C-alpha cells in the first residue's frame, strides 16, 4: 500500500501538481515501516537489514513524511540492487 501512495506522489511531482505537506513524525518509525514493506523482498533474497539510530537523534521531526519514506525506500532498494545473502546496515543520525 505504501508503494501505491508513493507512486501517486511521484506522479504528482512529475505532473507539477505536487504540494509539499510538512508534518511531525518519528523518522525511526518511518524507516521501520519501509523495512516492513520490503520484508518479503529482503527475505526472498536473504538480505538482513540492520538499523541503528543515533542516541542524540530527534524522536520527532517536521518534514514531508512521504518524501522521507520514499527516499528511504529508494536508498534501500538501490543498496540492495544485485545483492543476495548479505547484510545491509543503515544508520540514522
């Protein structure tokens, strides 16, 4: 479901009808949602994802939540491209 909404956002950006909506959200929880949405693909390819968060990182940030989520998804998919049976490490700070 996240990917469908993300494609809608991407379409709106391409069409020039995108308006940025800032909201308060927890970045670690957003990354966990992305990790969950990619879980089946990561399991199929035997890729383990390790996530660490800096102790001083803000628990709540104000930004565009959809763009943040899409950026995380793109980064993970790009990093995992062509990989199997490995570990990816992501650090939030």
